[in-house]
């Protein structure tokens, strides 16, 4: 038999949990000293718009129904696994006014687990809270007490509290209790000098207490002390550490029937509440991204305050038994579930309202399966119409802006073309656009390339067609090209490597997959090659430097790598993955060359010319692309043994409080000489919080000041200088990326990590790129390979036919002469036989066509490049 007065509701993962105490079925002759704690999981059925029971559970206890009751229930984090679980606090009254309290955990299998129990000689009545651990906190005789599953001992906090208004997590502080207490008057002030209002203000103050560190937090970062006398409940919406200061946004309700919004300790808005005696406040984020404040009152009423331009009461209800906030419909946003009081109906969840004050609006008592009210249908149609009109209006405004921009660019192109034509006629040198006009060059290019009449005009960008192999000519031609693409040239020394970086301007429009750097020694050395062998990397950064994306050089399968190297004649080692060909114009782009330092130090002092090579492709009529190479002189770098010994170009990674103060060039240099490894870590039994603790603790890592997503290892030894990037997809799955110098460092890091990970964790090495992205790249690569094969053998057929070698004269076929006239005489038969033999020989020769060697070499090289691209993607997928 269920005891209705012991009914408690809790929302968990979109479900409604109903806890009730019940008596077991009476057995004749048995004592009635057993009680059952029942739980029912209810989920919302989107078809019938009703809550239906999914499963249930049971927990038996030795007690009578007069001596046991449910105190409260809430969701808290289990410190053993990091999983949030429902918690139920039970009270059992024993003899001599001794109270026994029991905390239970509910698992997904509906199995109850006894976390801990404790005994008190008084009854818990004031400010009872459940929080991480799980732990229980309460207030008694203006003192704060708490107990956790780790200690199982009741502890007392060294604070005096008259009320507790909030308990939760604060950044870098852990669990914090916010409350009000008696203020300490300044010793220098005489009590008689205070006025009545001053006494009211100074008589109470607002402060926070960190449970784990036993640290006191000043109340001014939450709200002014003047509000401590009137605030009854608080909800902290956001807290973060910014510039070494705690910044908090919260909402508070007062005994004056007001809701006040505070930011960084200052009031920013106030709203008058429609009812008296507000008890608690919670928040919800709806599908329209609105932040709602749900206020509960002692009378059982509920109101919702909406925060847009100002705080306003959006809706209110009366006779509400309980209000829950969760994603009950599975739409990805939160809704409000109001359980209404209905004495005539004893069925649980029979009378409810489910709403988000927007698209979601369901109520019990309506049969949605067979009948949809006309008003709701009209409301839904109206909402869809408004959304469609808004979309069309935005698209129209975008089109108008693009058209205006296109007209402005077209006018600039015409004016620049006219100037170039006038200078050409008057035999004057055309002056290229100034630096202010460079940012438009990428847009000029798209207009000029699509317009045939501009072919004879002076180009608005700089390109050198087919630079000669001679070094002197190459550098002289490159020096004539203005440095429009180069933003900055820098160099760093990392270990035994020299790193040279070139930052490209935002107007750089060419494909990054065809961009490379080359280092050429400026001195005249007759016995050695002046071209320095180096490997290239391309790095993209967004404007805020909030993330790093390094296109590391992927090692291709050895057979395919060797096959392509035999066909190439360049002296530089260039490795670019295909994904670098997409250019993000809203971010900075870096091209980095890495070479061995020790061979250069043999010259004591060396000067190197830095050249940027790019390729511009143009599609021809036969669908094959004709490449035009351009070379830009970036500048010169000077390198001497003295400068290196003085640490002039060394990477400086220093600790500044909780950050690593390396410059962006230092960060890029470290990443360029490192090898990237990514590992997928999946844990089925517990969360992956130990990984973050391992990085910040044992590995002594600190985030870069310029890039908070990546952290630098300061631990002494081989692992020093390793860069980590830890990304959590969900609490049970994450990706750990390591940038380390060699495999030895990698194995050391993995060995250290394996000691802190739970045994159930699965660690998997990831190839470069996600599986879905690589699959899409493979499809495009195979399509390109088929396209090249078709174009190579069919579009070149006319060229091949011109180079064929034939054995007979064309035009004389047996079909040209009447057959009957040839067969009338013996001489005619011999002539017919001879012609037939010639025609057979001609047919055989036509099957053995020969092709020009240069044409065949060009086709073979294109096919080999396409096959290498697709084979490399397949290898990365395997």
C-alpha cells in the first residue's frame, strides 16, 4: 500500500522519478516492521503526449511507517566515477530521540545503493542540501555541518550562519556554500554612532565558504552586503575566473517579493513578483535560447520571469504541487513540467503542464492522438509562417549587400584596368595598387579570371611564369615581385632544427596545398648546392588564437612514396596533405620550413634567402589543368654561431602564474619540430576527470597565454616541451593530442597516463582526420582519379591519332571497288585477295597504335599523382 504523503519527484536525464514509501503485502502472523522505498521512472510519450512508466525499483528497510520518511532527493556527482546519480536522504527515528539518517544512490538499473549513514541527537530541519560526493550539508543552531561518503564523519565548519541560500560548484574553489551571518562591526567605530539603517546593513553580511579548502570568500563578488538581510534564495547562473578575478552572474529572490539580477556583485535588473513569500528559484534554457527564471512560492504558486531587455514576468500558475526542469521531449532544450494539485485524481502525473513558453505547450486532459485543437494548429502555422518570412528577409538583405559589394568591386576593377591601359599606350610603367588596396586583390582575382577582355591588361597580382632552374635568374625574377603576400618573416632555433616561418596576408587566395618555402644560401659556394633541404608545414590560426590546427606531414605508404619520388626532379622535400587546400580567409596562415641546423653552423655565419613558391592553376578546354608557378621573395635571414650561443633565436617558454608566456612564434616553432599523435580515450565505467588532473598535476602543464586550448609541459626530463591538447566529447570520451619530439617521449607520456586511467578505459591511436572526413576525401579522390583517366585517354585521342604510324596508304579500301567486277576474271580474284590481305594488315596495325613519349609521360605522371592521393587516404583509413 502506497503512502501518498511520502511522494517525492525528481527529474533525471529527461525522465521523472517518483519516490514513494509503501507497506509490503501483509503476511498473516508476521510483524509489520518492513517498509519499501519504491521508484518509478516515467518518460514523456511524444505520440500520446502523456507520461508512461518505463521501469520501477524497490528497496526494503526494517522500520515502521511511523518512524521513517523521505527528507529530500536531489542529483549529485558520485566522486568514485564522476557520474551524476539521483540521491535520496531517509530519516529513521529511534528511541531516546536519536535520529538515524541514510543516504541512498539510485543507479540506471533501478538498483539502490547505500552510500553512508549517520546518527544525530537532533532532527534535521534547516537548510538541508545534497551535493558532490555525495555529501549532506545542513544548518543547526547557526552552525554549518556536513558529511560525505569519503569521510562518513560529521564535520563542523568554522562559520556562523543564519541562513544558507545556495550550494554549488565555483571555479577553482570546488563546492561553495553561500549564506548570511552576523557581521563584524569595525573596531574603530562606536556602536552608538550608527543609525538604525546602518545597524540593519552592518548587522548581517553575505559570504561564501569553500568546503574542501575551508576558505572564506568575500560576499562582495556575489552581491552588496546591504542585500544580505532580504535575500532568501540564490541561483548562480555563471561563474568563471577572468584576469585572476572571480566573476559571477546570479539571480536572487528577496523577502520583499522581488527578483534581482546581479553581475560581478552589482545589481543589473529587478522584477516585482506577483505573489508573496518566494521560496526558491531555478533556471531553464528553452529552444529559443531564452533564459527563464522559475520562482516557487510557499502558497504553491509558480511564476516565470523572462530576461530579455529587462526582467518581466512571462507567465504564472497556481496550485502547483511541484515544478521540474529538464529536456522531457528530447528536443535538445529544457522545458518546464508543472505538476498540478488535483484532489479528485489520485493517479500520479495525471494533471500536468509541459511548456517552454514557446513551441512546446502540452497539457493533460487533451487527447492529442485523435484531436488537435484549432487554436494550437493556427498558432503553429503562424509560427512557421513568421519563421519562413524571417528567413526570406535575411536572405534578401544578404543578396542586396552582396550585390552592392560586387558593384563596388566591379567599379574598382574597371578604374584600375583603365589606368593600366593608359600607361600601356603611353609606354609608362604601371604602378600596382597600394597596401590599402591589397585586401581587395582576392576579390579582383575572381572578377578578372572570369572576364576574357582583361587578358591583355596588366595583372593586379604578381606572378612569375615558369621560373628558370638557374639560381641567379630565379632570385632576380623573384626580387621583382612585390611582397604583397608576406605579412611577417621570423626564425627560431629548437634543438638541432632551424624553423623559418612566413605569415601570409589575409588576401592570400592561392591553394595552400601548392605552397612551399625554400631556403637558398646567399653566399657563392662552388662545391656545394646552395639550396637547403627542408620540410614544409602549413599552420592555420583563427584571429583570437583560440585553437591551433597543424597540418603535420603524414608519412605515406613506402611503395607509393618511392614511386612518386622517382618521377620528381625537385631538390626540396615537400609534404602537404590534401586537406590544406581549403583556405580560411578569416584567419591567419603560416607556412613553416624546418631544416637541420648543424650543417649550417659549419659556415659559422650564413645568410639565406627565403622564397615562397605557389602554383596557380587554370582549366583548359580539354579539362586538364595548366599550372603557372609563381615565386615571391620573402626576405633574408642571418644565422651565426654567436647569436645561437647567446640564445637570440631560442624558444622561451616561461611560467607566469597559471599560464605559459611563450609568443605565438615560439608556440609554432615547437609544434613544427614535433610529431603529432592523437588518441581516442573511451571509458565505460567512469568519467575521464583523471586525465585533466594528470595533465595539470603530474605532468606540470600550463596553458599557453596565446592559446588556452593547448598546454605546455614544464616537467623536468625528456617530456619537457611536450604540447598536449585534451578535448572532451562527453564525460566518458575524449581525444588527447600530443606534440612530442620523438617516440621515446611519446611512450613515456603514455606510460605515465596508463597509471592514472581506470582499467576499463580503451585507448586507440587515431589517424589524421575523422573517419567521416577521410571517407568524403576518399570519394573525391576516386572521382578525380576516374576523371583524369577518362580525360587522358579520350580527350587526347586526336593528338594520339596524329602520332600513329600506319603501314598502308589511306583511302584505298576494298569496299570502294565493286566486288562483282573483281570476281569475273582470275586477275580480278588475285587483285581482290591482295586488297583483302592489305586490309587485314591495316586492321592489325590499327590495334597497335604508338604514342608520343612526352604525351605518355605527362599522362602517366598525372595518373600516378591521383592514385597516390587516393591510396594515401585509404592507408589513413585503415
